[in-house]
């Protein structure tokens, strides 16, 4: 069929492995042992898109840390400290 397409999602780095795959989430274990959820959505054309937010799972004591990714200085960025959330 001429309408078929192949979609390739390039998010693995050397030593990474997929340990979970759900409807719109991919869980990857990194070489260092940390894991990261990548979230997929479908755009208006029916193509998958990766969210610019990921959920990284690391060693810790039940804390959640949220930090803003640093943007390129040429693009400009609105300042302020990102929120820090700690839960138990």
C-alpha cells in the first residue's frame, strides 16, 4: 500500500534499553541505571510527537525536583527560579 509510512523514534543512546512501552509513554533505562519516561502525543496530521517534558527516575529519598531547562541565550528566556517540590 502506498499510504503506509514507517515512523522511527530516535531517543536511545548507547547502553539504553526500553523497559516499558504503553499507549503514549516509553520508559527507558539509561546506562547509569536511571530511568526516564518519554511522553508521546499525536499531532493534527496523525504523526507522533515527543513532549518536551520527560519524567526522570533516579535514586533518592522520595523527593521530586523540578527544574527549568536552560534555553539558548539568543532566544531569550523569562527568569525566575523554578519551583522545587519535595514529597514523602
